[in-house]
């Protein structure tokens, strides 16, 4: 079943435009030298928007933990149940994390601690989302 | 009417020192409605409005206060569970009834103005709008009374539930993810404290050891304490404590989170009467004194809070509360943290170091004697897990323990201070109560 489709807003439009080009971009505050995701109007450290820029991090991460969604509340995802929901930390800055359904990994067979790499998945015609797959 | 933002009342910063009104504000009464599983949308005697009026009348009766003496009402819009999407629920339009039930207010929503109009309060001068949840409302009322904004203030917390699977409608039925949900929902996170806490809980087990199933001791103890709480859902519906086997075999929700790790949504209302300590001494029932209130609203640094963040947040909550109350962990007799999901409570227990419990020690603590008659009567209220999701058991039990009126739940250890909360690791508030004002 298809996943739920993100609706970009003014702040997130550049992010999703990049994802649709199969690129991951996240905000970086050049003053604080701090990456942040999801995007915010200001840097979460200095509170300024003046030094925020989009940066393309290396698409490498690790699986920190996972759960299996057995009885979630999202109608569109119910046929997928049970499915994995993993927490992926970005190698470049492990305080930045992402969700992943780990495409190709059966439910409950998640290799916690394993390396993952960026991939993309189409959720609607012309709309991709960022995903992560286990590095073999 | 004033709004909550018009009144600078929060104690939500580190290092604020001892609360300036410590011991000068008291709770003089409380009242509970019956706790039903759902409202049937037909019987007006069991609507949230009727139940809220009942709770207010009980609280005033217990304190010996008349309607004319009430000059403050702190009431948030109800928090609806049921078939739609929580606070975003759109129950209207529906067939309505005769006044005062001729709109959604009184049925599934309650606010101060509806109560003023329908209960006959004539002298209310403080009735803010945009009021947060009870975790903060008790602090707001404490500060308002302490500051002299009002002197006799009802805090009212309705929580509603109606037919339908829990939050299966509204935005959760949408094919699209808008706003903040664009960062969580495409991967299956529907949002809520279950998701906020389940990942830190998994990391907790990996870091400190133990199994998820070790929570069964805590869950069972909550059920036992709930059966000792005469007004709660479990006691009034004879919901006997589950067995270890029941727990282990129960339906997974967000595995390892099981159905018995989640509280039961209910339709109920509760009210508390806050006043000055000076006035409370002449009221009908024994007052308990507010020694501090504190709030927090920590921002997520990224998609999902992790264990490090949750531990840091709860450490800061504890530091703020203890500093403001002028007390430390060893001074707290009664400890009623929030348990809407069983997986979050250990973070509070360890952050506040109640009975010396340090990081990583909660599960072994749960396996010991945490019964109300033992040396470590943890969460003597039974919380939400033992009483239904009223989010008020923590407060009422704390009052009763300090008064010595907790009946079969009365602890055998000293009961002179009590710490209680409705909070998540990231947002909410704490309240420290004392049997004595100083």
C-alpha cells in the first residue's frame, strides 16, 4: 500500500523539491555549525534565520532502535501492518535522526546498529520521500 | 475574558529559586464525576457538561464554598478521544438539545464561559481562555491565587470519550500529511506520547538492560491501586488487576508497547478548589498546601526524542521542582508521576530520584515492594492505568494521602509531602503539595 503523502509548505518546499530530485538536503546554521532536521524557521541554537542554509549531507546512517507498528491509527498504512519503524541517526551528526520503514527488511528482523544508506521511495506520482536501506 | 497569555504565570525556567508563594496557596476541595467509558451522545445526565457541573459542586461542597465565593475558573477545552482525531475532533454539526445543550459546549466541550453561564457564577473575575492541560492548569491557578489575581479558584479538567476506535478518524484518516505531520506520518508515526516515548524506552532497555515485560510489575501495581480508588473506572467497573500472563499475551500496539501499557480513554470530569492558605484554614475540609509548581516545554532537537534528551529533560524538571519547593528527593513522601503510557514513568522516577532510584534502576525497583502498604508506595494513585485516562488521579491521591483520607490506599510511610503531575518528558508541569505550609 502507498504511504501517506507529505504536503510541502513554504518552509519545507525546498526540502521536498530536493527529495523529488533524489537528493537529501537539511538545514545547517553556518554560525553555529549545526545541522537541523526537520527544517525550522530559525536555528534551534542561536535563534536566527540569517545563517541557515541548505546542505546536502552524506547519506549514511545507523539504526539506533526500532519498533513494529502492529496496530497504528493511520488508515492508509493499516494494510501494511505489521511493519518496522526504525530510528536512523545521521553519521555526520548523530543528534539528527530520521524515521525509516527499512524497505526490504521483514518485520521484527531489524539489525539494530547496522549501517544504512539513503534511498528514495515514490509515494505518489512525482512525490518521493527519503528512506534508508540496510547496507549489505 | 483574559487569555492564558495575558498572565505571566509559568515557572518554566531553570534557576528560579524558591517559589515566592510557597505554602501560601492551598487546595481546599476536590470533586469527581462518575468515570464512564464513553458518552452515548443521548443521555444528558452523563454528558461532559453534566459531569463537570457535578465535579464542581462536589469540590465546592467539600471546601464549604458557595458559588458566589468563586472568583476564578481555570478550565481547558476537553480532550476528546473516541473515533476522531483527538483535540482536532469535529463532532459538529449534530442534532442538539434544548439549552444549555444547544451547541457542542456542554456535550463534548467545556469552557469557563459555559460554566459561568450555566452554573450561575456571578463573581468570577479570572477565567482565562486558551488554557493548557491540567498539568499546567494547577500551576496557573496556584500562581493566580498567590498573586492575588483571584482568591477562590476552581480548576476543572474534563476528558471526553465517545464511540469509535481510538483516534481513527480526522487527520489520521487523511491520505496526506500536513504541517509537522509531514515529518512523521509518511513513515507511520501518527503522533502522540506513545511514539515520543517508545524509542527512548527501547534505548533504555538496550543501555541499562532488562526486558519490556519487566514493566508488568508496575502495570499490575497501578491496577491494584486503581481498585482501591473508589471513584475510578477500574473500581467502579470491577476491572480486576491483570495477571503476568494477561500482560505478556496482550495485543501489541507499537511493539513492544502493548494494550495494557496504554491507559483507557474515559468520559469524566474533575474539579479542584484552590484558595489562599489563610482562607483555607477556615474552610470545611483539611487543606493541603502548594509548595511549588513548575512547567516545561522542551523542544525536540530533531525528528524523534532519544534517551539522552528524555533523561536531560526529566533531570531539568526535577531540578526546577526541587529548587522551587526547597526540597530534595529524600523529602518527597508521595510520588505520583504520569503513566498514560507505562513506558514513560521510569524516566520521571529516575529523574526525580524518588527513594534513591537512579538512572537504569527503575525496572528492578518495580520488581520490589511498591505496594501502598510497603516501604516504597510508588504511584499510590494507580494513575491513569488504574483509574482510566482522567489525568487527575495523581492529584486526588496526593491530596488524600496528605489528609490521611486515602482509605485502603493510605500509605503506611510518612505522608507529609506529595509530588504529582500530568506531564510528558517534553511538556507539562509538576505540583508539590505539603501537609503543612512550611
